[in-house]
DNA sequence: CACCACTTATGCGAGTATAGAATCAATTCT
DNA sequence: AGAATTGATTCTATACTCGCATAAGTGGTG
């Protein structure tokens, strides 16, 4: 059963404009084409939809009954299709992004500002979650894109490096180590370290890197979120080793940020997407934008 | 903007069945054709609707969003079209018929019974009205067909003769004229005649026919409907000259029906339709049936 | 009544599109 | 590694649709 949409559209336009020639002009085809399309449709259906002489065009009884249906059909189709073309050509549409909290307050705002300029009206739904959750959200399709940490490589995931940032030492100004220009890991033996929960991707990564170099850290306290850790440091509870971007420059007076060397350990931030899956144009545009931003910094 | 319905249908079926080959079988085309239809649609839209490898076929984000719309579109169209094909091939559907009351109780029942046998499920809406109203109903499109009296010929109306019936004399058995085998018009001079309203098409026709022959009738009473006239005759109020079919044979014991001759005047019953307008298949089938019934009687 | 203005229908030629057969290529299962 | 499955591609033949030019039908007009 091969359905003739052109014929239905021809019928609707001819009926609405009351003539083949007018309809032809409106559809940017010749009158000949319309005559034939309607003839073909009528032949296919086996009934007449329009009674026409060279003087009048008017609906038959069946045509009058069919017209409203035909109108909604044509309307629905053209509306749906033109919406899709809009989605395609101008990257219109919304999408969902999963992102770890530090990056949500660090890198995302700038990217979102730029995106809003080039794609006004598009909304980004943000899932801020832990590194693992970001990974799962992308994997299971809850989010088209994810910003997080590198994971054990998964066949269905594609990671693209956005940036690397060093781990830094954070303490209050009153702390004995606060004067040093830089700190080595062995300085930390007896510090009151505020660690991150061993369940976090961050912590696992850090432990792994340190273990490779024979370093072992034992924290006095343990929290789940980097922002909590910063809070505790500020409150004088202890010191912490955290990614540089945990704290914006100058955000908290009284806190010191000191480079950690020998070795300098950096964590990678990647953008995640499912392999072999096509991004929506809206998400794709964002992806390109973030890569561009990362490359130019 | 040329819209590719086949492509949309291909998309829906492939998405629903989860594979090109299965979908191809379902649509009775080759897998090649479907691959191309979808490619063409995607190229036209400028975006990918299905991510496919040789192993999996799955929706993209955009495709998932579009699928429900596409499904309703395809559903609506195929439903509407197949309904129309049904209307065409099996004359399914309802129509409206205008009919004068005598014929509605006389000739129509048989026609409707036969129609119901060949077209079960079809409904006929009947407008029972005067001869003039029947004509107007057809002319203005309230009814596709009309059964009534011949009118002054109108360019837009086409009349086909169904039957002719003589005017008869009706009286009670006690009436002095009831013994006669036939009655001539001059017998009626002093009868108490129950006439039909001068506004009715029936009366106008009868007066015209009689006037041509120099006969003039003066009624004592005047009513609007033939059935009322019969009632009055039965009640002994008077006698009446009415078309033969006003009373079914043997319907009212005690009433006599006597032929009127010198001359015998007959009224014609015609079926009316608008000229140059196409009947719906349902109405057309009824039209043929009625003509056939008239021809064979 | 012939002619005119206007509208739809048709014959014809050409360019395009679409379908199918065979084959290829990628992927998974054994 | 090989077989089996499945979507993509190439090639070719057919069918389709379009547009041009023109015919044919219809209502109005002198």
C-alpha cells in the first residue's frame, strides 16, 4: 500500500484555494502537475473528490467529508517535518548534560554563556553528579553528554580530553606550611589531612597515582564532596589535597593554595559521549563549543 | 517543500520492528529500498534518525523524539486512506435522501430493505418533506438524492422518471358512487371534495392537468397532507381524489378506491440529483437500485 | 450564434527517481 | 578462523513525474 502524500496535499490546497491554477502557484508547480496528482489520487482511491469543470471546482460529498482529515494530515506532517528541519539546520532543541560539581561551577558557566549566545532558546538540563554517576548517565542515555573523569575504558563510551589540572595543597594562612612556595608529598606525613571518600572517582584516581610512586596518604577525616572539604579547611579543621579548580581564585580569603610537586599529579577532565551514537544537533553544537574552548585555553 | 511520506513510514516501521530486513518484509519491499528511503529522508532532514550497525538498529535522540509524532502521522494517514478505499470499493458510508411522504411509506421500504441486504451497515438519513422541500434539499446539498415530483426544469437538477401513478377516487363504502367500476370527472360536481392545500406541488400539478382539459374542481375542505385527507374520508367527512399510492392496498377496510377516467390523470414520481455532481458511492448504489426496481415493475 | 477569456485536461518527450539483484562489508557467534 | 546475519553499495532497468505546448470545455458578450 503505497500512499500518495503529494496527492492529498494537492487535494487540500486545490480545495482550499478553489482552483488548480491558484493551487499550482501556491505550491510552486505547474497546473499540469496538480491535475495529474489529483487524478492519480482519485484513481488510487477509486472515487472522485472534486467535481470540476473549466469553470468551477467544488467538493464532492466524499471530498467534503475527507477534507478536514486531509487538512489535519497535511498540517501535522508539514509541521513535524519543518520542525525537524529546524532542529537540524539551526541546532534547535534541548539536551541533557551530566557534569561533576566542580566543573559545573568552574568550566560550565562560561561554556553555557557562549552557547546561549549562539543558540538562544535552547535549554540545557544539567545533572550534577559524581564521576561515576556522570558516566552511568551517559551510558544509559539519561544524558547525551557528560563532563567528568576518565573511566576504565568502556567500549560504548568515547572520552575526549578537555583539560588537566594539578592537585594542590590547601590550608589556612596560619598553617605552618602556608609559607612554602611549593610542597612535596613527603611534607604531608603528619598533616591532618581531610580526605575524600574512598568511593569517589577522584579519590580512587589519586590513590592509584600515588601508589604507583610508593606514596601512601592517611587522612584523619573523610568527606564526600570537594566543596565540603574546602569548607572544613576554611574552618581550620585540617588541610586538604584537592584539584586546583575546586576553589576559584580568590574566592575564599584566608585560604592558601600551594602547588604540590615531586611529583606533580594532575587529574584529567574529559567530555563523555556514547560511541556510535549520533548526538542531537543541539548537543553536538555544545560538544564542539566545549572542545573549542578547551583547545584554546 | 516536497515531503517524503514513504521515508517517514520506513522510519516508523524500521524503528518498531528493530531492523531493516524485518521492516522490508512487512512492507513488501526489499531491504535495499528501505535503506534508501531512510537515507533519503535523513538527507532531506539533515539529521540522523537511526543509529545502525550491521548488528543493532537504535533510535538517535532526535529519532526518539520524532518517533511518536511519526507514528501518529503514519497511523492517521493509512487509516484515512484505507477508509476511503473502503468507501469506494464497497460503497460504505451514509447518505441523505429527501422524499415525499407517500413514497416514503410506499416505495421506499422495499428499496431500503434491498439496500440493507447489499450494503449492511450503511445508514440512510431520510428527510421526509413536501415536493418543494425535496427539490430544495437536493438543490442546496442537504440531500444527495430526492424522490419527488417533476419540477420546472432547473439546470442544476437532473430528474429521472421512476414511476407514474393514476389519481384515484376515494370514498366510503356507503357513498353513492362506491358501486361504480369507474368514475369520470363530471360525476364529481356535487361531491363533498376534500382537497389538498393549494400550496402543495401535488395540487398545483393536478389543477394544471385539469385546467388543460377544462375541468375545474372546488373542494369543500382543504388539508395539507394526503394522509390527513385519507383520514377524513375514512371518518365520513367527504371524498377525495388522491394519488393511488396514498393508501396501500387493503390497508383500510371500509374505504373504496375507484379509477378516475376521462381522462385518466397520472402523476409522475422522479428521482432527483444535482447535475454534474458526483454521488457518493453509497448514494450511487442506492440510485442504481431504485432505478432498477422502477424498471422491473 | 460566433467569438473571447479563462480554466482544466491531455499528448509527448525528457530527466529523475526508485526498485531489485547481486555483491560487499562489518559484526557476532561457534 | 569461519559461518551466518544484516545493513550498505553498485549497477541496471523500469517507472514515474514533470513541464511544455496545446486541446477541449464553459460561461459571458457583442
